[in-house]
C-alpha cells in the first residue's frame, strides 16, 4: 500500500487506566449480534485481569436457577392504590397508552403501578413484540465476559452488589426522575419507529453516536444527574480504589457511561487519572 502503513482494523474502544503497576481496563458496550467485538486485545486484557466488574449482578452459569417467587409473597414492589394516569397527566398518559396499545400491554396492567414500574411493564410488552434472540443475548459482552470469568474462576463483582440493591435504585427513585425515565423510553420507541437506531452496532467498529446521551442531558436533567453523572462519579472513585489497591481489573459497562461531557472517562480525568483509548 502506498503512502505508509495499512489502516488499523476497526475495533471497539478499550480504555486503559494505569497507576504505578496497577491497571484497569474499561469496555463500554451496546448491542451485539456476534462476537466480533471480542478482539485479541480485549480478550488478552480480560484474561490478564484478576477481577471482572459489571453494572448489575451476573448469574453464575454453574449455579442452580433462581427460585420463582411464592404466590403468598404478594405482588412485586411498585404497585399503588392511586391511578397511574392521574399521576402522569393527560399528555404523557396518552403517549403511554398509545405505546401500550402498540405493544399489547393492557391499560389495567398499568393503572395501579408507580411510575418507575410502568417503565418495566411497558417495556415487557415491547420486548415480547420485539424479542432479542437468545443468540443475540449470548453475544452481549456482559453475558460473554461474565461466563468467561466464572468458568476461569475469576472474581466477579458488580456496581449493585445484589439484585435487591439494583431494584432499590428504582423503588427509591423520585417521581420526577421516574417520569423522565418513562419519557426517555418512549423517545427510544420513537427513534426505532423513525429508523434512527440503525447504528446500534457501530460501537464494535469504534464509532459512537452521542445523540441519546446529549438528549438525556438537555431534556431529562434529573435522570441524567442520577443515571449518568452520579454513577460515573461513583465509578471513577471505585476505579481509583482499584488502582490504589493494586492489581489488574476489567470493567464492563454500558456504552453511554463512556460518552458525553460527564462520562466516566471525564470523571477519571477530573481526579487526575489518564485513561487512554486502545
């Protein structure tokens, strides 16, 4: 090839943070329909790490399946005596009901749930109509890498230590933020209908669209502060703790946490660290 070396093969961005002899790798990921994202560089960095960290607890494939909840345990958290649609008001109620009709969710299943739970009820209908295939899920980095970690005996940890802790994040969510989260979901549906999600695999080639995180920052500030800024600050502090402790770590996190002006990467730089994209 004239003019110098061949262009580098497109690949996901893997962040590397070093301090002394300690190293933390961070992989921000989105949807995957194959394992082309698992490059030799990523695989080697993962194998070299003694601990793997995820956002939510990952199931050990060798563990027995979780027990179904007993009917005597009552309904799951998030049910309410008041009517959801009185809480949401006419405009947002109309949007929720339109989406519910489209995805086969009954009005009755939404009427007496809190706003944060309406997100999950509505999205369950969406996923039933637009299921992510089992083969696709098996290719998602958090699934693939957690299984690799368990199989090799690597320590596996998560931002929310237990499923109950992750659920508490939503149970305790202020109403204004829960409302914004529901609006964010409806905007996702609108984007899909308009064909604006065709780039969802681009992260595998190292390209990232910041439109979703930019819109969250400007239109839904309470959600952005909690889901992005606060959690990214927390992750930066956690990574500093890893580096102070020493060793090698691998963090697997949603792509949006690595994008935008308040990303985990920005927060790491604010505390004096120097994340490098590899």
